[in-house]
C-alpha cells in the first residue's frame, strides 16, 4: 500500500483491508492484476474501493499519492522507489502474484541472456527465503497456468 507520509495509516507496520474503506484511491487500469486483486480484497471485506483516478504509469500513481489526496495498492517492488512524501505498508492478507517470463527459443542476445540470469538469481533468492516456491504463474490479465519457473534445464526455458 502506498500512502501519503502524513496519512493516518502511515504509522502502522501493516494495514488491514477494512481500514481502506472509504479511502480515496488511485488505481491501475481495471484489467491489470493489481487492480483485480485490489477489487477482490475490497469485495472480500464487503466494500467497493473508492477509485478517483486510474493511471497506467507507476510513476504517475506514486506522484498522485505523494500529493496527499489518495492511497494506492501497488506491487511490493514499487516500495524500492523511495519517493519523498510516500510510505509503503504491507496489506494484511494480501496475496502474492507470480510473474512469468517468456522468450523466443534460440534467442542468444547478450542483453537477453543477462536479463535471464538476473531473473534466475532473483527466483533462486526468493525460493531460498521461502520453504516452498510457488508453482503458479499469472499473466498481467489474471489468467493463471501451472508451471515450474526457471528450472535448471536452461535449454527447456529458451
């Protein structure tokens, strides 16, 4: 959750979905995974989010939050931006969303190889931090498929 630094919830380590009832929000477009999760979390808490603005760009979304008039549900990595005037808090009970990466078989461009190496290292780090890795991948549009991300057989991934 991205909150203005002076927001009433900014002092908490994490926030409950229920505490967002009636809060003015800025959101990603309705077909994004984050917007779908936001709506589902709010629906489960028996309210509809009060979305005042829909934006596609994360930088715009965070700038609107920094302005102090709204809050936003964002992916956890957005918290690394360190935007002045914005604090990030975990939402209790929020789900994780897995991402899938696909590339053309046989593509050996050095930049692609480097990106794949970085992603593999990130996945290995995440798997070592958790006892059981997630095996479901979700597309940006919410469709899910079973998969084993980045197995050790590099040729099967290319």
